[in-house]
């Protein structure tokens, strides 16, 4: 299943290499490099769900995690790890637990299940970090005994240096240099070799030239001995502590599962990164034998032309597609495009197509490229036959067949006969696939054979250049004579070649040319129809959006009116209760009756009067007019006019109101004098900048800037927001992302594209 030779022929190792480049850990690189397709549909669906969660749910950050498998193996053997190695272990396991917390906090998808494999190593990490410095040295607090030894060693060293300083003055005339130095871990003085007999001390070492002896004065011998003893005790205690710490790692049975889970999460993160970088999309499952790819392209070719591919009756395609035409026209690329889409999908990866529906196959059977086996004395044709034999033996409903240049490498007539028999055998086995060839008899065979369909790659004779567009239903022309003419071959040679071909060949070429012309005209008509359909769908979508906006605004107005009515009712009920209490007092009753009359009079004055019909001599309110909306007690600017409805910008809010419910705002010069300035509630919307620069700011200042930007963007319904914080050590990026996780208006956030800032820019999507 999925032989290495087939993966190589389809360039799948290059996809794995691109995936490995996006892994953050050595564990992930190893997992990416060994990735192979699976034929387990359930597993494929689960892995695709995980990639989707990494793309749109939680951003996985796995940097700083080391491959500590070899360190744990050594610890399990009873070997003692150095402080630096233990520090790698602590940082890696602490990073794994940080990833687990991030997933549990931000993901509601399948990554939560994957993260269950990340163990709890908090006790080990805490012990390591409390015992080790950032340089991997043991802290004094690693044990009480170590602290005591070091507290005794430092003063002792001071006493030795003090005594040696005093000795320097007495020995100044015999010293090579007036310094105190260390030799063999003992404090000594450099004495001239010729005068070493004049000093009282022990010779500890000599210089390479023999001109200097390093002498330990007798006055410090006892102190040096004591220092040596203490240092030996310190070394023994250090080794004991490192042995203890190494044993903690050896006994932590959850470490292997944690590392395996980190490798899996890194693979998922790399798949998500590749999907973003290559603009890949998730393939939907399809029934067995049916393939449907829209705008599919070869993911490894920059600027590759996209084509639609369909195989199987359920997708409206044939069982086998026969692509013919000139060399360098893109036949092999098209064949590999389908093969890579299938392999990537069955590795739990997104595919290079705008839309894809793919089945799960048990194998991809491939014969691509010109191969010779010198060791086995096989020609190119013999090598092809070996591959074709394997294809026929393994072909069936659950396989995808990809054969390039079928029938090449031998006599054309015999090659055509063998190729026809091969295709018949594949059709009998209900196989699906793509076959490319140059043989003309196969074109006629495809016209007459159910389940087999002709196709070709577009070619511009005027420029001798391929278009790389797949043309299904039309066999490919060779263009041999046309190309030869463009290349300057003599006319008499071309004429003689046409005579040798005979009228049948010329008839075939003219027939193919006619079919190609009809296909182009039909394609233009289909494109015009598709454009008209797109315009209609766009207009329909706009109408639906406007309808939904009106319905939403209606609901808002009803809710607002209900709230006002409830408030008025509550005020009225309270007034009634108050008046009833007062009316019980005979003396106050006349005043109560007067208040009731006043309220009735006020209500009659507030009742809207019917408006007299007016002739429309041109509406003075137009788009851009400043108007007042009495119902809101505010003024604003008309943005749109939709018949009797106006869309007005009131401050930060857009409202839809009827034309008769607004008033044209009078110019300032028409206002009554002496009124003084007053606030009308008009706030004009400024041009909103969707990118904020936070580089160089402190954490508190940056967080406040981000909060203000989100407030404004949310009010203006502007999204996404680009937050430029720079890369640096990643501290500001991490702290700002911690804030984003707490803001309920934030729907999601992720790093910008690599060519748009990468890790130095966070793209924030708001719930607008």
C-alpha cells in the first residue's frame, strides 16, 4: 500500500520536506518527515478536524521544546545528567504543560482530546527550576548541605587570599609576578625558578618554560587543605543532587507520552501553517470511485494553472481520462496534481484546490517518467512494462491509476495495440485514473469506449506555447507540422511530410481543429452565462442582506418602543397611585383634579396631527445631507436612500428610518441668534485605521492602545484588525494575546502571513 516508489514519482517527499520546514521542534520535524498516507477514513476525518481546529480555534506555539528522549534513556540507565541537560528537560516539560493549558482554555474541538496525552510534570519542573540557575548550575538552595558547604567555602577563600596578600610583600623580590593564582585547585604564588629554594612552601606546579614555579606558602597549606576537603564535599553533594534529579526524570512514566503528543501537535501545527502558506482547502469525503476537484493546481509549482478534474459517474466524469497532446503541455503535471491531492488528503492535510471531494483509496498505482535499469539490463520500455504489470495486478475499485506516456518506447502500432488492451483491462477492473499518451489510435478508441474519455492540454500555435488548461472531451492534436513550420523547416519538407501522412491524417487534424473551435465558442458562451448568473446571485444576495437589515432594525425599534412604553406605563401607574392617595384628602382633591386636567391637556397637545399631503417638487434630502432624527434626539448624515427608507449615520450607529421621520438640518446661519452653541449628537465617522503600531510601547501602554482600538473597531464593525507588536523576545506578543483571550468581542486571532509580518503581527477577528 502506497509504495515508496509511487510517493517519489508524485514528488510527495517534497511536500513532506515543506511540512518539516514549518515544524517548531525536532520531534515535529521527525514526524513530518515520516508522514505516510492512511486508508482509514475515520482517522483521516479526525486528523482533518484537528488541522481545522489549529487553523481557526487555537494557535499552537511549540517553540523551546527539545527532544529529550535520549536524556530520559540515559537517566533510565542510571547515568547522571548535567545541570544544562536537566534544564532542557525542565524547559521542555514546562513548555508542554503550557501548550496543554492553552488548548484547554481556547479549544473546544478535537485538539482538546490530543492534549490529553500531555502529562502533568509540575513537581519535576518545579524541583528542577528551584535547584538550577539559568546557566544550569546548582543553586545554593538545592540542599541544606550544599548551602552550608558553600557558606563555609567562600569565607575560607577570603582568608587564604588575605594571607597570600601579606606573603606577597615578604616575597616580592623572589616572585616572577606580584599576583595570586590557582594551580591544581590550590592558591599559589609564582616564584622565580632560580630562587625557589629561598621560600618556605610546597611546589605545586611549574610553567611550560621552567622559569617559574608555583609555590604554596606554608602559611596557607592548612587552609588550602581545608578548602580542598570542602570542595570535595561540595562536588560529592552536587553529584548526589544531580543523581537525585536524574532519577526523577527516569521515574516519570508520562514523559514518553508527552513527547509523542508534542510531536503530533507539532505535525498538526505544521499542516495548518502549510494550509495557510499554500492557500489549501479541506477536501470533503466522496463516495468510492468518485473524484471532483475544482480549480485544482500542483502545490509545488508556483503560479501553476488551475484545472477542474472529475472521475467517476457520481462526479459526472469518466472512469478513465485519456490526455493526449504535445510534450511540455502540462499532461504530467495534471496527472501529478490529482495524485498529490489524494496523498495529501489521506495524510490528513488540506489540498491545493478551491473545492475538493475525494474518496479514500487503498493505493495509488503509478507509472511516471523514463526509467532505465542498467543493473538489470532493462530498457525504458521494459521498465514501463514492469510497472504496468504491477498496475494491472493491483488495479481495482479502491485504487487510483496514474500512467504517463502509455505505449511509448516501442513501435507505435504495437504500442497502441498494447495500450488499448491495457486500458480495457483497467476498465474491466472498474479502476479510476488518468492516462497520458501520444498515440493517435487511442484517441479514436476513447471516442467509442464507454468509461473512457478524451482530454487534451491547451496549446497556442501562434506562440508555440502551452496554456496548461485541461480541455475535457477533446483529443489533443500533435501540432508537429505547425511547430516545424514555425521553427523554420523548409516548405518543401513540410509539404512532403503532409503527403506521407496522407489524407486520413489531414482529415483527423481538421476534425480536431473543428472540435477545438466549437469548444472555444461553447466555453465563451458558458463563461458569459456564468458571469450573468454571478451578477444575478450578487444582486439577490444584496437584496437579502438589505431585507435582513430592515428586519433587524424593525426588531430593534420594536424593542426600543416596548421599553419606552413600559417606562411610560410605570410612570403613569405611579402617578395614578400617588393621585389616589392624595385624592383621599378632601382638601387636596381640587388640586388633584386640576393636575388630571393638565395631564389630559398635555397629552392632547402631544398627539401627532395628520399631515397635509404635499406635492413633491424635488426632495431636498439627498445622500450626504445633514438631517435630524427626532425619534433618536440626534443628528447625522444620510448614507443611502432606498426608496422611502434612509440609512443615516448617527454617531457610531447606522439607523434605517422612514423619509417622513427625518428633518433636513438647517444651516448654522439660519439658527436664532443668542441661542449659544449646543451639542446636537452628531458624530461624524472618521476614516478608521485597521492597523495599530505597538512596537516600542510598554506593556500597560500597549494593552491600553489595543483596548481602545478594539473598542473603536467593534463599534464601527471593522474587522480584521492588524496589531503590529514586533518579534523581539515575544514577551509583548504573548502578553497582548493573553489580553485578547479575555476580550469577549474577539472571535479569533492568529499570526499574519509570512510576507505580511509573520510572528511580528497578530491579526484579530472581531465578532461584528
